[in-house]
């Protein structure tokens, strides 16, 4: 048996020689930034883009992803919500989507949530009917009056 305290092996190892290379910093490759988009005029042409968006939300593959299944008989689609928002943006704004697909998808998401989710827009009163949240269109008096709750045809 050896007498005395046990010695650490680290104290008796040879020091490392300094390397001639400077340490390299690992960096991720940066994606090319998308060009900024101008503000989207959702209310132009009597809310044409909003109604186009509503039409795209009603398509079965988009409706299943965004709002869930109505019955257990329906199959779900394997897409994510991000893919769904980008697909709707490509359909209603192809010129913007060609330059900035991620930005268009994000703006469609924000507009969809603003109209469909009562927690995003707390001024909404009725959650049951989606048509209540849609903007009023002055040319169609029946629709705008029903949205205001007057029930005047």
C-alpha cells in the first residue's frame, strides 16, 4: 500500500500546447431577409380581400385545420396552421406572396384571428355566429343591418 494522500491525476499531466489556429466561432447561416411589404388594404373594393379570405377559410381543407372537425366522420388534414395561412395568402394575394411568403402568411394569420377569435378582438359580443364579426358592407343593407342587430331587411 502507498502511504500518504492520494494525488490527483490532473496535477501531473503535461500542459497542452497552444494551437496556432485562432478559435473559430460557429455561426448559423442567415436566411435572406424578405423585402418589407406595404400595408395591405383589407377594406379596399368593399372588403374584397376580407371576403376572399372568408371564402378560403370555408374550403374544407382549411376549415379542418383552422377550426377543427364538425363530426368524428371527417378526417383531419396533415397540414399545420402555418401552411394553411400561407396557402390562403397565396390564393388571395399572389403578387405579395411571390415576394414575401412568410410575411403574407403572418398577416393572413393575424387577420383571421382578429375576425374569428374573441380573445384577440375583445369588442366582439357574440361568439356563436362568425358572420357577426364580419365588416359591414353599406351596399348590402340587409347584411349590414343584421350585423348591427336591427333585423331590418
